[in-house]
C-alpha cells in the first residue's frame, strides 16, 4: 500500500484524504498526508462517518493541525468537508469543493493531441495477455494507437473503463484498462502514444538500452555529497528529509534546527518525522520524494536497509545532534567531503614464497574467492590477526603483468614495503570508494 500511495501522489492534482470521524487519524492517514505533501499535491480532507454515534469532527480537525493541515475556518488553507458515505450527506459539498479547487488551480488538459499518461497498475491476464491500467493525463487515446511505456511497446486493441464498458476514445483524466501491451509494463511508468508501430518499437528499444545502464527513469538521487552541485546548477531547490529519532524531544529539537537552515537557495523540508527505527515505509517515502533519511540514536531495520540499497537512498545515522546539523550546513556550502567506504572484493591463500633479488618477496597465491585487482588494497592475515595493510606492488600471471585475477586461478603477488610473507597467510583484497545509497554512521 505504501508503493501505491507513493505512485498515487505523483499522478494526481488533488488528493482527498479520508478520515473516519469516529476513529480519527490513523498511521496510514499520516503516511498518505506525507506522500501528498512530498509531491506538492493540493489536499482536501473528507471526514467520513459523521452519521455514527461516536463521530467527533472537531477532534479529527484538531488532529489534522498536528500534521500541518489547518482548517480554513481556523485560519488555515485546508479545505475540510464532513461527509457520510452511508447517507450521502456532504458528498455534493465535497464534489463542489473538488471543482472549485480545480478552477482555482486552473487545471487544464488539451484533448486534441496524442495521449500521454501514466500506468497505475498492470498484470498478466490468462485470457487477455498483458494488461495495464492507464490514467490519461493529456491528449486523447484511441483504439488502434501505437504506444510505448518505458521498454515496452504495443498497440491499443481494446479499452475498458472502470465500469467494464468498452471505449473507442479516452480523454484526459479518464482511467482505462488497455489490452495490447507486448509485455507487462511497470506501474508508475509514463505512457506515450507514438506515430506508428515502428516508432513505438524504436523508442522502447532505446528505453530498454538506457534501462540496462541504470538510466531508464533518469533517476538522480540527491545526497549530502552532491547537494551543493545540484543547488548551484538549479537542479534542486528543496531537500526532502525523513527524520527518525529515539525520543519526541530529540525529534522536535532536530526538526527546528534543520528547518532554520533553509535559505534563499534551498528549502529544507521535513516530509516525515517520527520516533523509532527507520522502516520500509520511511524508505518508500524518501524514494518517492527523492529525499534522504536521517536517523538519530536509531537505525534502519533489515527491510529498510534492503530498500535503501536497491533505491540508492542515502541513510545517515547520528548520535550527536550538532554533528548532524554541521554535516547539513557543510553540504549546503559544498564543504562536506564524500565519505569513503570499504568494498571487499576477494581473498587469496599464499601457497609458496619466493625471494626475487631487489624486487623482494613474491607470494605464489591461489584465489579462493572473488578477485584481485591491480589497484586494490590488501590485508595480510596470519593466525587470525592482521599483520599488514597496504597496497600491491605487482600482480602477475605466468610472469605477465595483469590487471586482475579471478577466483580459481593462481597468481604472483608482491606488496609495497612489506616482505614478511609466509605460506598459509591469507590475503584479503578491498577497494576504497565513495558510494551512494548506503548506511552512513557519524558519532
């Protein structure tokens, strides 16, 4: 549901947050509000179930203020409409508010052009093949149109609306289920009409090649290291932050300190703040808003770590408040140096040792795992202790210099400024690099 809320907030112009008058705000409500805010979507609140005996509309309004949604009648800008889905009370008022909001925002779309939209759901149907539900955002889609969705192309064979009625034309704001995809498209991808099948296929091939290079969506994750360059080039004007802390007091102090750092160049926006370890919902929100995650005296759980790595989300953990603030300040000024991390690439066993004149000691090694690269760093392990850490002086195969040796092969290795090598020593190879989307700790 988190992924669905993230996709929904990206494709809509106005979001209706529905709250039960008897239950009030729930965790999923807060999540939906945060997604809408992160996507800069206009919010209308519908307080439902006002017909129930335990309904408390005023309490629900009060809870909304705690999340930055101030009712109009209280001097805020949030439209709040009490409704009853059971009796129909207030539904006409809600529809009127949606229309009024659309007029104020001047929401328009040109139906007289090739259609463009977004895939909101997809599946493989046994009888109909690959099927995608597409929300048409501009233009008009017709049966017979060729289209492309990322690396997938096709031609509209049939369209069905939400009532199961066959359509020949779909205009802006209409969601339709389309039959005619060559493969199942990814939810959230952009749907574009092409001139013909040939062009659609060429566009899909181009998108597929870019996808293989990790450029399919042109994703450019913001992190503290590249923040200054992005601001300077005008690519980023807001830094979205998901903030997690161990106590409410720490959370409030961090929120206030971070928000004070905003200036004319960039706005620091806390899109979600809560106590407890960072979870998958936090990562999904950061992913949807191209934001990053700060953890204070807490950490990401296993699912959150996996999503952060997959989505290349920067997660920074701190134990001192001023260190967190200092890093953000440095990032805004372009003074934050990239953090270096260690990447293990392989291991080797020393099976023979040779003294070679002025060259020093050469170890005859067998690669037991991974690989060894000429520019790698090395640790020498002996009896479960590290006795040396340094660089390679040489890497050879059959007296020939090589750039790398992989698992299962033998090689000759010399180390810079270290000759005390013995048979059975274990060599561990690693690289030092700056990597995004990983857990970073600062104390």
